[in-house]
């Protein structure tokens, strides 16, 4: 293999954004016909490096070699000419265009559209047959599911004759079944001689599909190893720079009395779409209930209702006392007073005010407590002292309460929110996507805190799209699909395959199911949600 | 209401709808590319003044038209600079252009011609004359079809026909050409265009330039086709009505024609209170009739007419994300 010319070789790439050194003297060789993983924490510089390769940024220093030739890539057009295609984490598709129009956009053959579209239609047919990338060329992007949309992105790259395909966090939005299908497509592409660069922070994906893996940490390339010769703990250590516990250690739960009872909870949104379809469940003290599901199946609405800022019908009881779901006391303040703490899914929009300082953020929602007030005025000194203490206990770095929230990394921002909510001794903790955009070191810490709260005899409702997280933290797992709870499972008695089927809305999980069936089900739900809207 | 009166009202409808239609299509190009433009009014006004002024001085309406288009495109360039290059707020830029045009036209007119902010009355070659289509006179006497052809279809100025032809042309460019595909894409998701290796900035400037050209035609028609000279604030809110029509038309060219004809019809009715009275049997206040197009504008802008989905990236300057 070493005598081959690398498909991509980067030599000494550096890139700084102001004072932040995003990439520091990075060199990497990607061999043709392989799947090369690049793994690293958020902010390690993976996406910057790939953006340089795709012509989105220009490197401050360094060389790019494609197929043994030194290549300048000043813009995306140059990258496309060099045979590089990119599938971004957030798809770059025009929602109200057809698949065909999206594929053709920017790669038309002449000033008139008709011949371009006809040619693309023929080529898509060939590509579909070659790589198992079946898709209706006339479907509108907004009518197809995310798995399909991702295939459109791959088709776009292949239509532009890409030999090197970069995928940035491709499985973040997919169900396990869709991810499996994606991996099969990628393996097929590799076997046809394409080179694939897979950027991810998920160790499992790296182990499952890559041939070689490079690890990035704080803008530097720390190692490149053959996947077969490494292990998840070793990669995690390379990523973080110290030993990391990948599995959460916890004792068996000791469930106590019922804390939260939910019955017939129904939510209809402003467009008239039913987001929660009369669901019911309960959580006991000292227990973590994990809600699994693909984003957008009602989990967010559930958190909002319980958090007090979305109206609903039905019954919710906390410690036996009903909570108001629509009246004057259906608000976040009343919920906090009742003993509900809430770490919202989207910390930037719901959890923090980014322009405000950390100490103000630590007090939000609790700023009217007597200990923070002196008569008519807020007791800022007390608030600051409290915030400093909490930030120290949660190891928020840097430990400066005066710094604006936006200046902390994702993991430390999340620690600020978690510290605010957990440290008030709530009876029920609602926590949504606790580790989204959070680095491995902080994930470990936040998971420990959640388990510690549960061991103190509190009830926890955990919503996450990361199946690994749900599996390792939950004492019971409920799966949501299309506003309904498809079923409850115990983590020890289920597996990803079964949960994946439930997440796709298929309840008879004992039967074998073809992928086509799963996809059809997802597409149906997508279409029906659209129609209702 | 007899047949001839109807023909007359429709004839007026077409003439009054033309500046709306041209401005509406101008806005369509701009907004489809993601640049909101409430400065249609100002650009029309600038063009109306420049066309009339230069036509008055040179005696040639075509030279005037070029000047008018040039003025409108210059203002469009300012809007582009503010909202594309400097990523400013598109609404504020548009408002600024409207104020600039409203003030400058009168000031310059006054210092140039000294007629109280007007241009001199235009006549002859300094105006757009009417064009009689072939055989108009010959078939006028055929019942029904004759008057429709001779009085309704024939006998308008050049810019009316240009405006009507712009509808299929706009449709074709937008939906049948590469440029149109890219233009629509840049208004929906500029990131998709950027990653495809096409210049977002270039496309948006092209759209804004087309917008300038069409508002130039619209303004020129006001002062040299519909009227015979420029008077202060002669656009009278037509730029805003065109925007309302654009929303009503859901950013589609053929719907835009329909919406502008509707507004034109309301304006035409306002000129003929006698017809209203004859039809309804009672008198309707002239003020109410005059207000009708504006009331409809408010109703449409307030969102009472169905759900119109504007281009998704409209109003947002494009910034590359990390």
C-alpha cells in the first residue's frame, strides 16, 4: 500500500481564525480506494480541515496534493474540478426543488435547462443501479426524509465525477437502519475505487466502517492508525488526551414512589398538526426514563409541555399533585417552584443568553429566590458568589463568572446549564440532548452528574437522539415515533436493532424487516406530517 | 353598463396595470434571488423623473428612457452594495432609497426647470406615442371582436406591450434556463449555490440589476406614457402596491399578471364613479374608490389571502458558515 500514490495528501496545513489556531501543521495521507476516518472532539479542527480541502477556506500555510499533483483549491469549483465532493453535515439542498434540479444545480450543460435535466435523469438511473442509490428524481426535497436527502447529496457529488468523497458527521440525523444503509453505500463506493473521508466523533462508526483512522485534538493531528490495530478506548484516549470511561458506571436503580405521572397528553401545534397523540408514562423516584427517537417525533414538545412553556391537553401529576397545562400557572417559573428542573435541548436558544455573563446565566430562573434578593434589589454579590461556587464544583473552564456565556466551549456551556438546574435539588429533572455538541471529557462528567442525581432518589426524564447515550444511562427506555410512544423496554433486554425498528414506527420487532419497508414507513410519516401542515 | 364602457374600463385597466406589472416583475427577480426590495417605489420615481427630464431636454423619449433606466439601476446598485456586499439590512436600505428618490427628484427638478418640482409638459417625440396594431382601423366595425382588438388590445404605448411580453419572458428565464434555476436556488438556499461553486454575490447582483432595469421601465412609463411629464411623488405608492401584488402572486410571473390586472382594474374603477353608480344603483364615495387598491394592499400584506411562502433565504445576507 505504501508504494501507491495517495489520493489526497495534505502537507503542513495551518489555519488560524484570529487568535484561534484551528489547524496546526497538519499532514495526512489518504490512500485511494479506502475509507479514511477523521475523529476528534468538537472544535478539534476536523471541519476546518475539510473546508480547506473543499475550498471554503484558504489555508494560511501548507500544500494540498491530489493524486500526486500539487493542487491549489481556492474555491469549491476548483475542488469539484479536482474530483472532490463533499456531503455537509447540514445538507446544502434547495428544499422546494426536485431531486433532479438539485443534482443539476451548478453542473448544468448549457444555458437551457431541458437538455441538462434529461441528461441528469439518465445518469442518475445509471448511478442508482451502480451504487444502490435508488431515488425518485422528481420528488421534492421537502417531501423526502433525511436519509434520502443525504443520498441526494451523495448523488450530487458522484454526478460531478467526484472520486474523493468527504462526509461530515453523516449519521447525526439518521436512524440506525438508515445509517446501516449509508454504510453499505459507502462500502460499495469504496469497492468501486472511490476514496472516502469520514468525519465523525462517534467511535463506533470509525470501528465499523473505516480502514484507517486519523485522530485530531486541539487543531493537531495526533495519530494515524490502521483501524484493525486500534480499539475504542485507545482512540478515546488519543482524542481527549487522557483515559476516558466510555461506559457509565452505575448501580442498579432503587425505584421509590411515583414522581411523575403523564396521562393522555396531547399537543396540537399552531399549524394544526398533532405533535403528541395522547401519550402516557410514569417515572419513579431514583429512576432515569430515557426517551429515544429520531428528532422531530414529539420529544421536544414533550419537554416543552413539562417545562411549562407549551400548552397541552391531558393530565400531568407531580408527586400526586396535578400540574397546570394550559392555565395561568403553566409557565416555567411555576414548574421550578413545583420542583421541576429543566435542561433544554437547545442550550443556545433556550438554556442560555449567550451575550450575558456566566454568573447571570447561572441565576436565571432562580433569580427571584429570597437568597438572591435584598428588598427590591438583586443581591448581585450573593449571585456571583453562588455562581462561582457552582462553576467550581462543575469544573467549568475557564472558571470566570464574568465571562459572557458565548465565550465558553459547548461542553462548558452545557455544564453551566446543568449546574444551574441540578444544584437546586429538584424532584424531577428534564434533560434534553445533554451532550449534543459536547466533548467526550465533558460528556463523561455530565453523565456522572445525571446518575448521581438519580442515586439521590430523584426522577430523571432523559431525551436524546443518541441511542448509545439512552442505552447506557436509562433504567427504562421509551421510544417515540410520530407523537406516540411505540413501546417501553429495559436496556438489558433490548438492543439497537429493536430500538431502531421502534424508532421507525415498527412495533412487531420480532419479525425480520427489510430496509425498504422501514424506509417506506418513514417516508409515509414524513408525507403525512407534511399534509397535515 | 354597456359594452363600450366595459371596453373603456378594461383599456384603462391595462394602462394602469402596466407600471405595477413592470415593478412587480422587478421585485420578483430581486426577491426570488433573496433580496427583499421595498425600494421599488424610489427606483420608479427616480426613473420617472430622469426619463421625463432628459426627454424634455433632448426631445427624445428613448434617450430619456435610457437615462431613467440608468438612474433606477444606479439606485439598485446602491441597494445591492448595501445588502449584498456590506450585508446590511435590506429593509432599511430600501426605505433609504425611497426617501432619497422622493427628495432628490423634486429638488433637482426645481433647480433644473424651476417649475415647482415638475418637469415641463412633454409632447411629440418626448413621449411614448400609442402604437396602432395592424388592421386595427379595418376591423373596428366587426361586432365584439372589432372593438376588443382595436380599442382594448391595440393603441397602447410601446412599454405596455413590453410589460405584457415580460411575463412569459420572466417565466421562461426563471423556469427554463440555467440562470433561472440558479437565481431561484440562491433565494432559497444560497449555501447550496455556494457549495456548488457558483458565486452567490454575482447572482444576486444580476438579479438586482434586472430589478433596476424593470423599475426603470415602470417609472419611464409613468411620466412619459401614462402622463406627460413628472410631478412630485407621482408613483403614489405604486411600488408598494406592486409588492403586495407580488405576495398575492406568490412570486410567480403569471399570477403577477393577474394580481396587477386586479389592482389596475380597481384603479380604473376609481376613475369612473359614474360606471359604479350605474351598475350598483347608488353612489359610492370617490374617496372610497380611490382608497380601494390601498385597502386591498393592506389586506394582502396583513396576510389575509392564503398562505404565501416567500423565498426561504429572503432578506438574509449570505454569510459562509464554518
